[in-house]
């Protein structure tokens, strides 16, 4: 029974990773990743560029960048992402930084609260393919009508080895979330 649940979950992680649900929504949400002194990491930059492309296609009137900061950081992931998009030509009034949350769940809950304040409900969540199912599940549980549009480029999608590692990681993180409705301890595991 355990093998069936784990195998079925891994299959769903793989299956949803292959789907791009792009459609008109109220916002494109870019899940944060590391930033270094205000500059997005390469993983984060690929996510941001993908969100920019969705915005330019006219699928949403706004992009929401997410992510707080770690102890000692002068910048948040959300602020770094917002600045990056504005420097690339996205109008500043169309980029909202939600600089709360130290993991996917916390960030999406903060975005859902902001959405409620601003009066919008639907979103495309941009992250890496293997993170799509867990991110979509958390966004929906937070009250958003959410779909995913994963980035197809960058270091996370380069090799089969990397893909397998992320599928295993996301399977464990998703099962933990489904059982507890909490994120895995990000400080010790990095699963967020």
C-alpha cells in the first residue's frame, strides 16, 4: 500500500510537471528562489523570465514576486525579483513584491492574503516543473484559483539525474504536506 501511494504520488509529480496550464488569470505568481545581494540566482532568474513572457503574452495584468529573506540578508527574494523584472522593462505598477514567507506555503499564504485585499482570485504559479503539483496544491489550499506554468529552462531541468532527484524530493515534500498541511522544515532539509 505504501509503495502504491509513493509511486502514485511520484507519477503525479512527474505528470503535472509536463503540463503548462497557461490561461488568462488575474496574476502570475513567481515563487522565490535564492538571491545574492539583491541579484536573483540563476534558478530564480529563469522563473522570472518565464513569468515576464506570460505577462507579455497578455495572460495577466500583474506579476507577483514572492519570498522573504534569511537572517543576515539585506534583500528579500521578492524585492530582488521585482527589481529584476522592472530593469527588464516590466512597468513597476504591474509588479507586486510580497516579501513574506520562508517557504512555498508561507509565500503562497501571504500572496492569497494580498489577493484578497486587492480583489483578485486567479493565478498562474511559476516555478520549476517538479515543484508544480505541490505549489498548485498549496495555492489552492490557500484560497487561490491556481494553475501552473513551469519554466522549461535552467539548471533544474538540464539532466535526467537532476530531474530524478527533484521528483524524489518533491514526492516526499508533497506527501508530508498532504499529511500535515505544513511545509517540511526548510532549515534542515531544503524542501520548503
